[in-house]
C-alpha cells in the first residue's frame, strides 16, 4: 500500500488508497450525547423580544393607571385645606348633573363628573341621591365625600344657635340675625315683626310693636327657618315664661296688666346692672306710678333715662344730641314728660327682670338710714336711685334732698355728668 503523503492535496488521493487514521479521542464524542442538537442562539431572540415587549406594555399600563388614579384622587380630595364655610343654595328642580356643574363653577368640587360618579357609586342601586332645595353651608376645596354628606342633610335638619342677650331691642335682634345667618336678614326680621302676630300678653286692641314680647334666649335656627318662624318661637317662649311666673294673677294684684308688667320689666332690664338692684328699681317704678295715679294733677314722672334714649332711636334723633335737650323733646317714651308708662316696652326683658317687675322689693323699714331723719319714719318709700358703684350698682333714696346728695357724690366719683 502506498504511504500517504500528508503534504499531498486531498483531491489527489484516491479514496480507496486512504489509510485508516487513528484519531485522538474527543471527550465530546460520548455516545450518550448522540442525537442532541444545540439550539441556535438566534432562535431564542423572538421569545425574548416578546417577553420584553409585554413587560414594557405592563409597565406603561401601570404608569397610566397610577397617573389616572392620582388624578382621580386629586379630584376627590384637592390638595390644601378646605376654605371657610360659604352658603350654597339648591334651587327647585335641580338635577344631579346641574348641581354638580354649579358646585364646580363655585369652587366646592374640583370636577363635576367625578362628583357625579362618586355620588352614584355611593348611592344604592335601588335608590337615588335626594336633592332637597334650600340653603346649605359648604366648604370650598373640600373632599367630595364631605360635600355629598352636607348636601345629604336637608336644610330643615341643619341648624345653628343664636343668642339674644337680655335687654336686646327688636333692632338689635334683627342685626344679630342678619350677622349670624346668610338666609336671614335684619330687614327681613324688621318686616316680619310688622306682621300681625298674636301674643297672650299684648294689650287690648293689639300691639303696635313686638318690642317686649320676644323672649331673649338661645335659639336653634335651621337653614329652612324664616324670620317670621323665628319670631313666632320667641313669642311662644315669652308666653311660656309669663305663665310660669304667674304673670296674669300677679300683675292683677299690682293693679297692672301683663303688658304693663312687660313695659316695667323692660325698663328694669335696661336700668339695673346687678341682681340686688332689680327689685328695688321695680319698687321705685311702682311707687311713682302709684303717686301719679292718685295725684293726676301733680304726677310723679318716672324719669327713666333708658326710656328717653329708646325714644331718641325710634324717632331717629341725632345720637349726639345732649341728654338735657332730649328730655325736652316729646315722644311716647319721654318719661320726663309723660305722667305714666311709656307706650311700649323699651327692650325685651329676661326672666329676672320679669320676676322683679312682678315682685318689687318692700319699701325700707323705719330703721333704715334713709328713713331715720324723716318726720314719719314709718312712711318711707323708695323714690330715687342713681348709679354709684363700679359694678353698676345704685344708691337709693326716699327724698329729693337725699337723692341730690347721692347725685353729687356720683358726679364727684365720675359716674354721672
């Protein structure tokens, strides 16, 4: 056999003449790997791209969902604190859509459509969100749930309290109503007070003013209440207090009508500053009225400064007018010129002043300092008083001379001019 020359080209060697070559053993030629084919790397690329694409789409969808969710949350609960309470009136025939649009326009919600969706989601399928016309109090920039909650409470069930201090006049009550409530006004209160109302305590022939017939107290007023409804409740409470104080019988025992008692009580309310002075001032008023009634030719005028000032306000007189001039101007409340009670109460008295008017204190006993020097100490009566204390307390006198001495001392102490 011809020896194969390794330097000859393969093409020149006869296949039959090739010798058997003893190849070196290759560890990769194990029989157990026979038939195994390694997958080409480029065959895995489409799958990887598919997975990568799905991951990208998922991430984008998550980002979009997050952005939408964030936007929705901001529409539900705008950033920042809610603004101060403001009035909002729901009109007759209002729909959820029209209501939501107005809420957005006026800044109470950030998005009308979100408000509608929120309300519909929070309302049972078999029910509808009830829209009750009336006045509501809402906060701008508030959470949609809070706005829905406030609108879900009918105005008749939403109330606020208002307090009228003892001694307030009708005009003062009206101003307070106008200040405390957006649905009510001072002018509306004044107009309502001119309507015909019936009170147990009004004089025969009716009243020309509700002054003195409204009980000063704290009242709960709903957003559905009117000025007239509030007035009716105040009249009713004054009637109840009068009945509790047995005003009919006690007034008769004093020779007065219930309405006259309210006039007296109103003057006590405006004059007295301490609880101790109320029944004494009441006694002064009753004493002077008794003298005037028994001496019509020489009446003892009440000379109540608060009544004169009330008449000034009723007549629209310049408030800077000196009091010495006011006392000379005739009016239905000038108790320096009138022989008896003024035409109407000068304020709305509280229970304590009504009690004092019905239960004046006894006149001073003979041993009282103001009675000792009198010719008849047992005939001693409270007829005068003047403020002499820092707390508004008064000093009382039985004679004009005593009173003048008290006035001089009060002037020296700076309590009177």
